[in-house]
C-alpha cells in the first residue's frame, strides 16, 4: 500500500511540465489512480483494515470523501461493525454527522445493524440526536422500529425528541409497537 500511495503522490503531485500530447494520457492515469485510491480507502473502512486506513490518515486523505451512494468511510465502518475503525476515523476528524445520498448517517446505519457499541460512540459526537434523513426519520425512530431499546434509552438521555413524527405520521412510540404508516 505504501508503494502504491507513493506512486500516486508522485504521479499526481510531481508538478513537472507535461507536453500537450502526453497530457491526456497522464490525466487518464491520474484519474485511474484516484479511483483506485478511493477503492482502497472505502474497502479499508468496509473491512476494518486499520493498517491501510492509518496510511490514508497519515497522508492527509480527505476522510469525508463519499462514494456514488454518498457513503463515507465512517458510514461504511459503522454499518459493517468495526468499532476500532469508527474510533480511528472520528479521532482523525471524520464528520460523524455526514449523510449518505438518502440522508442516513453512520449512527442510523449502526442502529439498523444493531451495533450498540458503535452507536453509543457516535452518540457521543456533536451531531444532533434528531438529525433526519430524507424520509424525515430520526435515529430514535430507527431505534424504535428495530427494537433497539438500549439505544432508544441512550437517545433519550442525549436529548432526542421522542415525540417527533415523520411525514407519514410515524412516531417513536407507534414504531416501537410495530405500527408503521406507509401512506
């Protein structure tokens, strides 16, 4: 990985003048390197490969880079159950409040997957405990829907609004009872 990263830095940051006919080939190569780096980065988060992730952190890679679905490394690590990776990313400055293309956060992913330890860590960040996704759902609604009672209690303690409703009229209490309005 170090060699690959070094190659990318040399290719992208050499600052050398390039003749016009060679410009397109180098530009294409640089784009391919960027794509490969992003793939390495996202896979390191997805699979909890902290050694590779540390290389990106040390190199100053943008930890809030998102893929085509809006997933950041933190969202992927939380969803895939890697608490040490989540901790590394938060400590290195990753945005715990970032939302994917559907507006879901790392916290919502952790709640969905039942990752109690990760969800509690994410609750300790500065994110709004009532942050909504694009469907108008809150983390407390997720916790209620998926019967994550301990997380619902932690959200309550964090000050989450347990009376909030989504555009369909679903509330935490009704979701906890399994009553889901879809239209």
